């Protein structure tokens, strides 16, 4: 059975799979959607261990600017629509190196918060280089799509505790 994320809204439980989130985001950023999926799994287990969090109580601040993560968080929490999702480049951690510096997620639920840092070994130099290249040719786009799919698969195959450290 596929893993899912549960949130509560107006007395109902809402269940989201990675596929559900990807349907919302579209096919262009599976790695970003997987990044958000694993971040929410990790944060919700830490911050709301006994029950699914209220959907609209989740607040996200991140240095990560990718649209896939944004859309993944939005699908589950509606944080973008409600103004509870903030991209803040000041959260970047250059001390973690260029591959990991932007993969910082501060997630809060009610009065509890956690800062999650993507662990080493998932993101490659090739991925960062191609993702950051403004004028990719068709071959580069194709390769980046392959790398996004590989990264998404690697993230989804691992337990959330193995994907994110808590700072």
C-alpha cells in the first residue's frame, strides 16, 4: 500500500498520497513534490504524533524555491493560499554546501515547530547544476527530467527519518 499523509479539516480526515500531490502539482517537479511529502511525514510525526494535524494550522518557511515542493505543501495544507507558506532565502545554510544549503524546512503546527534538513546523499551536483541552468537545451531538459524522477524515487523509497535530520 502506498504511504499517505493525513490532515484534519472541519471534522474530516483528508488523506494524500504522493500521486495525489503530483496530480495537483503536475508532472514537472516530482522531486520537489517528494521533498514536500517526506518533509510533512517527518514533521507531522514529530509535531502531531497522536493525531493528524489540522490542515490549516501548518505553517511552512523554507529556503527552497522549487515549485514542486511549494505545490506539494499547498495540496496538503493550503498554506500557499492562506499565506502560511514563505520562501525565505535567509534560511539557507551555506555551511551545508551548495547541494544542501536550500533544503531547509521550518514547519510549525500550533505552538510546536521543527527545522528539517535534507540529509546528504540524495541530491547530486548534476541535478543542482541542471536545475539551476536558465537556458537548457532539449537534451538537458530530458536529463533533468530523468534526474528528477530518480531523486523522487530515492526519497519515496526511504523512511522520512532517513531523509531529514531535525536541527
